[in-house]
């Protein structure tokens, strides 16, 4: 863990998103902290990089988000 002031908040959000996606059978291999915003000293949490995915993964994600 770094000494970024929002380290725990960003990692918790990242872990929560990974778990929520996994519950729908979705894996985004490049899901991670956005390194430039993580390395900087900003007053807000680092960004989360969703990254690239296949068309099939994009469709599964769209279907999961469309459910009530």
C-alpha cells in the first residue's frame, strides 16, 4: 500500500467492483487503479481504470447492468 491519502478508499472501491462483477461472471483483466492519478497527490481518491474487454464481456456487463 502506498501513502496516498485515499489509499484505502480507492482499494475498497476496486475490490467491491471486482466482487460485484464476479457475482455476474464478469472479469475485467485490466481493472486496476489508474496509476497516474494514484501516484499524484490530489485531494480526491485515485481513478479506477476499467480497461479493455471483449465484445462478449461487454455484452455480459450490459446485461447485468440492465437487470432491475
